[in-house]
C-alpha cells in the first residue's frame, strides 16, 4: 500500500516562493506569519492589536485556500471571525 502522507516539499518545492490553491496565490511563510500575528493579539497594545488583525485579514484568503479554517479554530474570536468571513467570501 503506497504512503499517502504529504511532505512540505510535496506542497511547495524548495525552489518556489508561492503556490496557488483555489485561485489564491499563497506565499511560503503565510501560516507562520499568521501564527505570529495571532500571538501579537495577546498583547494589550491597541496599535499592535489593530496591525496584527489587519495582517491576519490580508493573510486570511491564503489560509482559507490552504484549508486551515477546516482543521484549526483560532482561540482569538476576532481572528476566527476573519477566517470565517474569508471562507464565506471564497465559498470554501
């Protein structure tokens, strides 16, 4: 029986900087950037919070195209709402 696991290089070759899923161009590092911005949401600084939410909103289509919203739930309600909206917008 063949192995059906997926390695990172199966999704994005080492020499590529982006991949397109469901018509959305997704840059490598998108998931890590989103996680780092979600970590910033834990801070009490309103300016940092607003900037992090804006970046999560910009990254959301890529996260949804990758299927993140189908497998993970954000602990931050604002971030989760952004992903849910992006999923509705992309009909995914």
